[in-house]
């Protein structure tokens, strides 16, 4: 019955790794997927994660029973504190409904399904450009997806005017997806001042903020600084949603561990929302997996481990910042035409180079450098020994 099924295209981001794996060149470089690599180009399991796992393995009281539909309670509580701040009035007043979900993607999807079922507006505005999976997640949940201007190719910075115009023109009550920090793919974030303007504008129009926080701690190295945008919206007492991922900041990619928090106006509403989230989750996957949640809860609830985590996280963020500096210096030293200062101005895992699809294709075929066709490179995939190769490739692509 499926004989006539057509071949689906590769995912545009994950497909880069598929192509990379097929390349036999010793010089090949994968800057496509957003996963941290060490200076030696190896995946990293954080030391604090190994320690938490050892503790868990040695705990004979630990069971492999089902978690509740909403996940591990300790994990949920600590996750809400991590994103909203431990002194958040919303937490103190029990106005937050938090559920453990399948990493950032699952948290976004559960949030979207909840909104489709219980919110009176079904239009979500996402930034242009955004992470490629965003439109698909929201469309599959039955929301109608529109975009707002975000990135200005001319300045390789924020199109703040365009953003304000588009959000001003949005139907009142619409949902707006905001990257909490380290916008993917552009690496361009609003300043705190601009966030404040966005907040006022959105609140005045009754637009509902849905934050995607996939890089807390990765942008600046500080967990608090990278959550400022979300906390500003929570401080005004209004509602918002936040999807958190521990893929990058704890290196728990394959554990699929994340959380969805919905900040509400009263404890009573939060209880009711949580009860409805259970009805969303139960038919999707019944309940979430236990291992990743136990690792995160162990680290977040132990003072020493928490501290050690922040040190390891800062080291990852600092290595990425150092890669930016090294690549920028290499481009300047070569005298490659154009202004490359956006490499050091943009933040987070990615640099939006400004290279066009033809230049990207050239770099892949001639230099075995792999990246998404929009010119996004993962700085986390770069190491000091590869900077010259990358800058050679970029120089050749720009000057050919
Ligand atoms: N949002 C953004 C902006 C992302 O970049 C990512 C990961 N690439 C995610 C969400 C979700 O990732 P995960 O499901 O692996 O947590």
C-alpha cells in the first residue's frame, strides 16, 4: 500500500551532517549542527553530569517506574527557578505551571498544542529568520504561522524598526515567539533597552509572549543574564510561556530533557492549566523519560554541583567567544573584503556570516566546510587548529 510513497527530503540542518559523514576528506569541517565540540573537535559530556550519573547509579532506592504525566516534580520546580529566577514572585505565588517535556522541541510542541486547545487566538508570529523547526512545530499543532521582521542583512544586526512595525500591526492577542537569548540562526539579540520596548509594545497590544530558551548560559556565560528577557516579561505580572532545553547548556542533547513553564495570573489558574497540560501530554507520549530529568534535578539541587556546572558552562561559552575572536582576527589579517565585525558582535552558538548559498556550496565542494545554506556557522564546531582553513575558505568564497 505504500509502494508509491515519495522520498522525503533530508532535514535542512541535520542533512548537513549526513553530507559531512559521506565526505572522506581529512580536512572536512562540520559547522552545521549546533552541538558543542571541544578544542579537539570531540563531543563533551560535562564532568558534573558524569558525577550526577554516578550518584544516580549508586542509589539503590532509585526506581525505573513511570514518572507522572507532568514529569519529575523536583526537576520542574528547579527548572522554573532557573529560568524565572529563584526570587521570582510568580514562583512564590505559585502562579507557574511547569511540565517536563522532551527537550526544547517537545516543550514548544506541548505549549503549541495547549494554545491551540485553550487560547482564543491561533496565530503565532515567529521571527524572520528563525530556527527551521519553529514553523513546522507550530503548523503541526494547528497554529497559523506568520513572521515578523527581525534581521537586517544590511547591518547584519537587528531590524528593530521592522520588528516594531510588524508587532504593532499584529492582530491583538496573537502569540509571539521570542528567542530568550542567542537568537538562532542570526546570533543577534535585542539590547535590554530594546527588550523593554518590545515588552511594552506587546503588553499594550495584548500579544502573548512564548519564549524559546535553548541557550541559557551559552550566550554570555551567565545563566541570569541570559534569562533577563523572560524575567522582564514576568516582572510586569502578565502571562507568558517559556520552553527550556538542557541540550546545550548541560550537554544533554540525546537525553531529550526540557521544560515548559506557563506563567499565569493566579495559583488557581496555574492548577487548572497544569490539569489541562496533562490532557495534552497523555495521548502524545503518556509521560516523559526519567534519566535526563534525574541528572538535571541532581545538579540543580546540589549547591556544589550547581556551582561546578556554572564553571563548566562558562568555559564552553568562553571557548565559543574565543573562536569568534580568532576567526575575526584571521579575516582581518587576510584583508578579506567587507566588514566582518558581526562575527564578534553576534552572540551564542552561531554566526550568521552573510555568505550566500552559492558561496556556501563553493566552500563545501572546494574546502569541505559544511554549514547550512543560509551561511550559518556553528562556532562551537570550530577549533583553533581549523580557523585558518575556515578563513581560507571564506576568503576564497568572497573573492572568487
Ligand atoms: N530552539 C532553538 C532556537 C534551537 O536552536 C533548538 C536546538 N537547535 C531548539 C529550540 C530545540 O532543541 P532541542 O529539542 O534539542 O532541545
